[in-house]
C-alpha cells in the first residue's frame, strides 16, 4: 500500500492536468470539457482531496459544467462578494473577496 501523501500528490497533479485540458478543449468541445471536470471531481472525491480555490471557481457547483467567463459564465462583484452566474443552469455562486476576508481575520487576531 502506497503512502497517502503520495497518492494525494499524484491525484492533485492529475486533477490540475484535467482542468488544464478542459480549458484548452473548451472552445472546440464543451461536453468534453465538462467530462474532464467530472472526472477531476471524482478523482478528488475518491482520495478525499480538497480542490484549490482557483479550481473550485472554474466549474459550476450546481451542474458541474466547466465555466469560461464570457462564454457560459458571467462574473460580477456585489456586496463584498464575487458572484458567478452560470448560463448553463442559471444558478449563482458567491465567493467572498479574499482581500477583505484576510483583513478581517488579521484584525481579529490583533484584538
């Protein structure tokens, strides 16, 4: 049995590779890009791997389709949040501004 750290490292590398391929294939074949995202999610879930925030924002949390701003995704800022609107399933995803989140965290630690 291999070490869990090695398995997770290999899985993370494979997930990042799949997202890279999804981005490069998206312009020609959207269903293949969505399939790559689906495979990457399954690999991450199988080894209990947390996806980096960069990758979490590249697919819809509701329909799991690959998001490309300007094509099937609209990005807006509102109320200290970044709002992603998926044009495939018409659902919203909200993420806090990281800068403000870090400031709040540091101010709590200082007081």
